[in-house]
């Protein structure tokens, strides 16, 4: 009797989406296969990679690239399917006659910043093992807001410059722009880098979403007008009645209310740009800026205190972390999970998105900030840091005086909060039911 298992690995990831700057994709894949964290850390860019050696499979991704897998049972041996979307996993299982094994909660998400190792040895499957390849050192910067800002925006400018060099020289570049701190920093730094590199800044547009009554459009106009850059603003007027949470959940493949709201705005903006510019491809945004500088309302989450926020490595990027009770195999945590709110709408409408705030060099500066020394555990002081650090950094790097307005979430800037609730309820249970209904 033949007891030898026959493993099957199906890689549905789109290799054209990898943007690796310092080596070939095959070189990067070999580094992932090695499992050595220092080798994987040296991969510079955006990637989602699978590497296999016999029964051993290793997976790794950058923060901006969702990566999921499903391990199915066959009589001949296990089948591993890897993709960026849950629906792609399900469709492949159906094609292979294995659809009866599917449930969305059986899908797994590769957490950002880890090499995940799987062993294809049959039934029952062993747990994956995780090896962290990105561990920034905390609290290493001086408690000097100007110096922190210079380093933070300097890293941002370097990442934008790397990305711009990959874009064809006549290709237009859009920024999802609200006039807030993060999108403002991305726009002004991109404008500065274009000029520094001798590229044409007329390629640039600041796209601002509006449903007619949100404050972002006024804020965006004031931001750019103060700097004499108002000609770059392009409002995208959207139809409020077209907001459809069921559509958002299908695209997002998640049910967290804030992510559903944000992704709904992302879909509306992407749809509006695509209708106006059928060939537009490149779209920058500021996602990750709040996570880097820990700028979320702590009081809205009963599980958080300022001590947990400033004392845990990359809490907003990774959640409570791999190996913790709260770690979900299905969804990972933090921005590692929720980056689909940006990635999925952009991909749905054919855009190549990019947020420089997700790059390790930028995150590394942010994690080096001595938050405890700067805040002494005072919550209002923590909330004030981002505007101070980023505006000082923009001044140091670009010479521009960036306006700083009160923080507002994307969805609350495009449409009045009260009106938003008439289309997008607050209750997670409503979205969870809609999500599960897609798979019944």
C-alpha cells in the first residue's frame, strides 16, 4: 500500500503586484524560503510571496499586501491554496471539487511582518509557525519634536521617491486628499519630491471625495489655497444614494464597522475617479499615518489604555500580536487586517495604490519615538503629537508650512455623521450577518 502523500500548492497571488526595489522576485522568494528573518527583512518594497521546498511552505507579506490561504483535505494529500481574497480561495476550491470544505472562518490570513511556515503532512494539520522579520527598536529617538519630524518625513520622502522612479514619467498621479495631516503630508511631500527629481508636478492631482455636506472639501480647499496650490484640487462629487454596505462587504470581505465605513468611502472615491478618468492608474493615500503616531481615540475602545497603546510594539499595526489569546488566524490584527479597506477598493476599480506610511523605514522611525517621555501618559498630549511632528517634518523636508486641522476620519469628512448613519449603521452584528450570508 502506498502511504506517500501527494501535496498540491496553488498560488493565486498576482506576481505583477510585487514592487520589489532591490532584488528580483525570485531572489526575494529564495529569502522567504530560507526562513531567516534577517534575509527577509532586507526585501525592500511591496510583496506577497510563497516559497516551497517539498512539504514545507513559507509565506511572507508586506503590510500593504493582504495574503490569505486555505488548507483543504484530499484523499491524495493536502491542498494549499493562497490568494489575496477569500472569494478567490472559495472559487478555486469549487473548481477542484472541494467547495464543500469551505467556510470563511476556515480561511487564514498571513500576518504582516512574519514568515509563516506550514507543513503539508496530511491530517490533522499542525499549527503554522511564525517568525518575525521586522522588529523596530522602540524609544530610540531624542525627545525633540523637530528632529523626530525631520526623520519621519525624511523617511516618507525617500519612500515616495523610490515609488515615483517606478512610475512611467508621463503617468498621472493622484492623491486621496482630505486636507488632514496624513493625506496633506503625502501630497506636499510628493509635490516636493517630484520637483526635486526634476519631474513634472503638473502630473499631480489631489482628489477629494464629497457627498455635498461633508467638511473635507472645504478643508482641502483651504489647505491648498493657503499654500498657493489650489490648482491641484479636484473634487469628486459622489452620489450618497449609491452607498451600499452590501457591496462594500463583498469587496472588503470583512465586517468591522469602521472599516466598512472607510471602504465605502474608498469605493465611492475610486468609482468617481474611474468614471472621470478611465485610464488613471496610480493613487497614493495616507493610510497608516494614524497607526504610526498612535492617533486613535483610546476612549472609543474599552480594551485600550494609553499605557497599552504606548507600551506595545506596533499595537495599531498588528493588534495584540501573534501567539496572544486575541490573535485570530482568520484575520490577523490591526492594520495588518484592516488594510483591505484601502487595498480592496483600489484593486476593485483597477488602481495601483500606495501608502508610504506602511513602509518599514517609516514605521521604524515612528516606533523609535519616545512616546512615554513626550506624553507622560497624558492622552490629550498624545493626540497633539501627530500634528506637531508631521508639520515640523514637512517644514524641515519641503520648506512648506503645512496647515493642521482637527483630526477627522475619512468617512466623517466626506459626509455628515448623522447622514452617514442613514446608510451605514454602527452595529457590527448587522455587517457580520451580511458577510456570512454571502457564503450560505
